[in-house]
């Protein structure tokens, strides 16, 4: 079996549980093939007096059979590549938020510079028969840069976030360069059929790509394969966390604390794509419309700090604090606070217990590539007395989790009604929905995702590579 090389913006040690889904997902394949994981160390080197920062020095760490190789970035590169282009342009536009994009012309140069740096540093570490899997929007041009250095290995790309329709994509200055860069891969994977469809429409209209059928496309002297590979969760990993001491303790504690009230839960990174203000407005609407929920329902909303160096994130933080304050101020009583808002990181090991103790999960992003919290909530439930998932139709997960209560998060009243329905739902209906959801989550789990992507990558018929063209 050829060696797997994974490249992503950040690298995680797959032996640590805090590393989360992707690391766990890839750990098996990386372990089996003695793989290599390459990415940014998370460290920024400041320029020494008068000179440029000494970036790009490689650090190697052995994690069992897996080699982790990381490099530092200079302040200038980090600000342009990570804060600027990745999180100030691609993240908002790919989540349909043109209003939040900051199209500073300097960002794209930094984005390209870091992708070139990654390619330059990675190329000498590669073997001819390696299979390379590149992850996410930070690294779209990486394969093109590797090809420019003569790499002919099989290279796949998976986009973890949504891909918007062609006319939204076309608002990005240099969008044609970006999408053309995807043709340096052999396989390009998306989270949903909707995103895959947007890609097909874009390349047909803007790049006059030729549709060869069965997901194969030809343009720019290259033939690539594209498709939807919805990411799944690791059900066994989550079960193990649930039955570990931390998980059990959390469950018992929450059950005791909320024995007289129904618990609603939201767990997100604090991000404007997650629809948090709309969710709180829907909860406020629930309290307003259905007085019987007073004193009987509590929303625990965890919103972990994220990308605090990007301006739009400070705005959403303030909006959220103000909404929580006004809901608690207007509806709270001495013995009951309607919202418990936690702007802190919560250990992954405590999530299954929290989910299991909750009657309803509110997963209501305005846009999301997939949203694994939705799947993790379902997998944590007691099958005899399961909680209900209220899920945004704009999360990639909605294509698969059809038995959830699907809502339009912009429609605050309808969302409030769905939450009410969830709180009232009889146990037979909860069981039936849970069973159907679980069947999907088990079948399309993280191992399915990994295997089906890598299978397609191995089979993708790479034809002539043509001249590298960036
Ligand atoms: P995220 O936007 O981070 O990921 P999500 O899928 O919800 O979104 O979460 C990824 C992982 O982080 C999950 O395992 C979840 O449990 C964990 N997580 C999220 N919020 C947390 C919190 N507050 N505390 C602790 N853990 C938390 C991106 C895309 C998603 C896509 C994933 C995977 O934006 O759409 O599902 O990648 O492809």
C-alpha cells in the first residue's frame, strides 16, 4: 500500500483525543501506511531587527508510526495567508457572506507565497509512489505549486467548507485562477451534492470544461475527477468518550442539575456562519410564544473562542453577549436563567455526556460544509429515550439527516415552532427518527469517508499532466 501524505493548515497529533475528528479519522490510514502529516506549526516568527523572519524551518516529530512535519510562518505571511486571504476572503465568500469579505490586493500574494513555501518544503520529502491528500481552503493552489516543481504523484483535495454558486464565487478577484488551480489535482471532493453541483456549473460556464461523465471533467489540458464525499463521524470514538469517567460524570451531573427542566444545547465555534444570533432570537421567540416553556427549558450555548484576530468575529461576540443578557434580563427568574452562555473551550471528552443529557440540540448554521456536532449529538443519545435534532437546512448534514426537524434559521418564528415541537415530541416518534438518523450516521461514518475518498483517488484516471501553468 503506498504511503499516505496528508497536508492541512494545522497538524494534530492523532494520538491525542483533543485532536478531534479529522485527526482521528486519518489516524488509521496514516498509521497503516507509516504516513506523513505536513502543515503549519501554529507558530509565528517575528522578524529579527532589520531582517526577514526565519520562516520555513522544518520540525519533525514521530507520533507512533506517523511522522508529523511542521513549519513556522513569518508574521507577514501569516497575516496575509491565514488572517487575510483564507479567513478574510475565502471563508466569508464560501459561506455566502460577500458583505464580510475584505478583498485587500496584498492578501492573495501572501496566500500564494505560503502555498509555494509549503510546496518547496514538502517536495523533497515525497516519494514517487506517495498518495497526497490536501485539506481545505487554505491550500487550494498547493497541487499546482507541487506540479510546478515536477511532482507527478496522485494528489486529492477535499473542501471542508461549502462551495457557493458560480455568481457568488465570481465575486472573488482572481476566482478563475483559484478554480483553475483545482485542475492540478486528480480528485476534488466536496461535502455535499449541492456544493459539487456548484463546482460543475462553475467550470462548465466559466472554464468551458468538458463533461466526460461519471464525475470526470476535462479542462486546461487535465482530466480530473470530482464528487461529493460527505464527512462522517467516528461513532466508536464517541461511544468510548461517552463511557469514559469524564463522559459519565458529565452526564450524571447534567442529569441531576436539569432533572426538573428540559435542556437544549448548542455547541459551536463562535463564528458568524453558525447562525448564533438567529438561534437566540428563535429561543426568545419560543419563550414569548409558549409561556409554558418558562422555568421548564434552559438553553446551554457553548460558543468557543475562534479566530479572534479577524474583525467580524468581535462583532458577533458583542451581538451574542447582548442578546443573552437581554433574554436573561427579560425572562429570567431568581431560580431560573433561560440561557447559559459559555464563551470558553469545552473539552471534547465532556461533549457526549452533555449531549446525552439534552432533550434538544439546536444546530442552526446559516451555512455549513457539513456540521459534525449534528451527527455527534445523535450518536450520543439513549436509543430508548433519545433527544431531538433541530437542524438547519443550510448545513451540509441536512442532505443526509432528513429525519431531523429541518428549519430555515433565518425564519425565527418557524424555528421557534420547531423547537416547541421538539420539546413536545412523543417518545415513539423520537425513537423512530433517532433510529433512522443513526442508520445513516453509522453507514456513512468517518471510515467510509476516508476509504471512499482514497479509493476514488487511487482510481482517478490521471492522464497527461500537461505543462504546469500558474
Ligand atoms: P467546524 O466549522 O469547526 O469545521 P463542526 O463540524 O461543527 O465545524 O465541528 C468540527 C469538530 O469540532 C466536531 O468534532 C465538533 O465536536 C468539534 N467542536 C465544534 N465546536 C466545538 C466546541 N465549542 N467545543 C468543543 N468541540 C467543538 C469545518 C466545517 C464543517 C465540517 C468540519 C469537518 O466548517 O462544516 O463539518 O470542518 O469537515
